[in-house]
C-alpha cells in the first residue's frame, strides 16, 4: 500500500533522484526553459518555486539555503539579482508546464517547463 507516500520515485534510489532534481532545477534556472518528461517537470516545479522564493526574500540566510540546494554560485547569483526582481510582485507559481508530443524512442510523454 502507498498510504501517505508523496512524490514520484522515477525508479531511482533517493540520492540519484535528488541529484537529478537538483540538476534539472539548475538547468531551468540557468536557461529558463528546458524539455523533459512530464513527471520530472511536475515534480521539480515546487523546488524551482522554493529557490526563487529564497531569492525574493534576499537575506544572507536564504542565499545560504539556496547555495545548500544548488551549489552553483553563478545560478544562485542569477536567481538573487535577475529572477527575484522579476517576480517581486508575483505571489508564487513561477513555472509553466506545456505538454509536447511523445518521445520517439520510448513513447514517454514530454513537456516543456519554463519560467513564466
């Protein structure tokens, strides 16, 4: 039974799954638009929102929290200097997931996730 088991497991161990999410969040914040599967896109939405909210708060504590999640100083600097002012008036929901055609190789449903 799966009672109270939240989130998608994606057939990966926990450490590999978290590393995958961190890489996807980093790429999305860096390029502002990436193509991935629907399940991965839906699962990483909350993580992206959390990092952008850290940037909006802008304190040293929140910068360190962002660096603990994304150990890439360039991406964190972009979040705090460019993305946070852009979303200053927006109360959340910084990403959009658009469904695309299925992947030709295995038929996985694909999606485009982008910053609003």
